[in-house]
């Protein structure tokens, strides 16, 4: 399953929007990632391991391009660590690493 994450920048956040799904915001002032929100947006309820492509708009500044690349790396590293069988288990408490 290939999905696209579109990235844009507002005055106070970097916004990651999943095609056909939710959005995730990274506050510029703290640059702190809400791991629960990240999980809910990109990993919760999936039946198969996704392939995500991160696409930035041209309006994203060079300063925040670094953070976008780090976000993309975080998503890829997380997917690499999740076993394929996790996506096939439909248990509601199905959380990676448990």
C-alpha cells in the first residue's frame, strides 16, 4: 500500500497530511513529536505495511526542510522495525514492541 504524505508550512507549524486520512502537526516552537498522535495518524488500524512517500510543497523553507527529512527518516525507521505480522494481527491492543 503506497500512500503520500504532503508537507506544508504555516507560521507556527509544519503540517503533514496523509492522503485520504488525517494530519499531523509539528509545532515550530517546540519541535516536539507527539508519539501517540504520530501512531494514530500513520500506523493505527493498518492491515498491511504501508509505503509512505513524503512530498514537500515548494513553500517549505530550507530551515525546516531538515526537520522534514528527519520526520521522513523517523517514519522509515519505525516501519523497518515493525514485523510484518503486526499488520496482520487485528487485536485492538496491537502496539509495536509488545
